[in-house]
């Protein structure tokens, strides 16, 4: 039964990495939008950065789930 916990841990690490990259890319888009004074890019970058942070927090929360059936 430890396989399920190990698999969940590996998936969680992958999702955290994806969320980190998504957040970083959102910050880059936000910075480019601020430099160009482009409102739509500012909004998209901010929402993307917040979305990436939510993905990271959800993945960290998933690791707290107890999957042992004993």
C-alpha cells in the first residue's frame, strides 16, 4: 500500500514544479506588461502568477492526505 503514497508524493512534486514554472512565467508576463503599460498583459500576468501559486498550494495540500488503509 506504500506504492500509492509514493506515487502521490511523486505526482505532487511534479505539480509543484509545474506551478512554480507557471508562477515565474506569470511574473515575467506581468513585468513585460508593466514595462509596456499594457493593461491586458498586466492582468494576464497577475492572474497567471496567482493561479500558479494556487496550484502550488493545492499540491502541497495533497501531500497531507493520508492514503494508508490500515
